[in-house]
């Protein structure tokens, strides 16, 4: 049998695979639980799901005239609706299969093997992962203990490595903190592309979207995965200055965003009142969870402007559970899924996505139970 190993790019052969979360039903099967016994608080999805109008639009898709034909490659109707939503010109908007696709496309138009990007960990893992796919160098400029950016370190690294781009999640995942407009303006003075990833902007209530076009090197990314409850349909978008966006259009797969995603996103934009209502409920619950978890012995909870909370787990008041990993595992055994981290600056941390009041009550009850607090 001929070997094909030598046909694969050596840097791809050596690449660490991205570790996505385990599918819900597979995990339920492994735990011996039914899917409805699971409280899924591990991927920052929207516990209220899509808007009823989006679900109705999906149900009304007509097979032959819509599903059987290719989708609009230019996302025309959606870009016009997004223009109203973001107050940006449709010429500056491009849609992708999740904002993940726009991250990938931006890297593909900018990075050649050996080029550098600045990454500011702890942050969203796709930036360094996608840079690896382009055989780019990832220059880490870690955040400080409050998870703020090291502006002097970034400026120095940009100069030293001639870095071409940096991605800043605002609010940042998994730390939950955001970034001021003044800081973004400082970054924009540097000679590289600055991509502000606003996956959680609707929960923060602030956005840099209006600044796109005023600076040649600013891109803003947004998504329907979080606030609009459409993570499963994969639909996000970029707000990109004209000079750059032309290159993204050239290289994107023509039919990248499928019919269902375009229809559901459009209907969501017609139902923002409902969706922003659920965002407000999630924010209320974030405040309640923050207060309740912060009062627990061993828990240090970081302030968050997103739909999740990062908790550092110190000494717990029980002999049965030692540290964040064991707490994460104990929660999983009881059907509560959260995300566990144990890497630099995120030692002994768990991230909890904010659920519905009922889900959060179950979480709190089980945490109390595990810690033997009545
Ligand atoms: C900061 C950040 N950016 C982008 C994404 C990906 O969003 P999408 O589902 O639109 O690809 C996520 C998802 O968790 C995220 O946390």
C-alpha cells in the first residue's frame, strides 16, 4: 500500500488539532443520561434558542424553489438588513459560515508562511489555530492578571516581528472583560490589521462597528451564534473597509452561507425586540449568578460583560473535591456541562455559560450539593 504521509504539508501533519466540545448526545450517552437531563453551559450558546420568527421562516422554506437551488452568493438581502442593524454600508459587510470563517478568510488574504500575528492569551483559540493552518508565527503577548492588554508589549512585538494582524475578542472569551474605545484607538495607530471580534457585543451593549471605515486597518467581526441563538446554522459576518473586503469576496467559497442560515438570520433581524429581550434576561441572570457564585467559598468570579462567567477555583470546603478539574468532572457526572481550563493565566478555572433561570438554579443547587453547603 503506498503511503500518503509525505503528500501532506509537513506543518499540517504536525499541527495540533483544535479540540471542539464533545457533541451533546454523544456525551449524554457516555454519561448514561438522557439529552434532557443535561444542562449545557459549556459553549456560550443562547439557552433561549432562536427567535420564533426565525423558526417559522425555517419551517416555511419551500423545498423546490429555495432548498433545492444554490443560495445567494452575495447574501444581498441579509447584507441590507445587516446594514440597518449595524448602521454600516452594505459594501462593507460580508457574511460567513460563522465568524470563524471570516477569521480564516482574513488570515488567508494576509498571511504567508512565516508571517507573524499577535495573539493575546488567554483568548479564543481559533486565532492561533487558524494562524497555524497558514503556517504563520504566533507571537504571544499575554494579558496581565486582570486580563487587560499589554499595550507596550504589543507595540514592541509588532515592531520586532513585523506582525501583520491581531485579533482581539471584545468582550474576551473566556475572561469576559471588554476593551475601551481609547485602547482600540491606540492599537489602530500600529502598522497592522486590528480585528475586533465582537461575538458577544450584544451582551456588552458596546461596539466598535461604527468605527469601521474611519480607519483603514480596523475590521469588526460579529455573529448570530450567541445573541440570536443560531450557533447550529453557522452564520456570522465581518465589517470590513472597502480596500480589504474586495479580497475576501475573491477567495470565499461562492455558496458559503446556506439558504437556511440566510433565512433565519434575516428573520432574526426582523425580531430584534424578542431577541434583545432574551439578551436582557441573560444579563440579569449573569448578575445573579455572579453574586451567588462569588459568595461561595473557594470561588473567585471575574466580572463579565458577555454571556458567561470565568471562575477561578481555589480551596473548596469539602474533602471530596479538590480544585477546578474535579469540580468540572463532578458537575459533568451530574449532567452539568461547563468548560475547564488549566493553562497559563487560567490555572484551575472553569467557564460557565449563563443559562435560563431554571438551568442556573439547577447548577447552583448541584454546586451547593457537591460542596456540601446547605
Ligand atoms: C470570541 C469568539 N469569536 C468567534 C466565535 C465563533 O463564532 P461563530 O459561531 O460565529 O463562528 C466564538 C465562539 O465561541 C467566540 O467566542
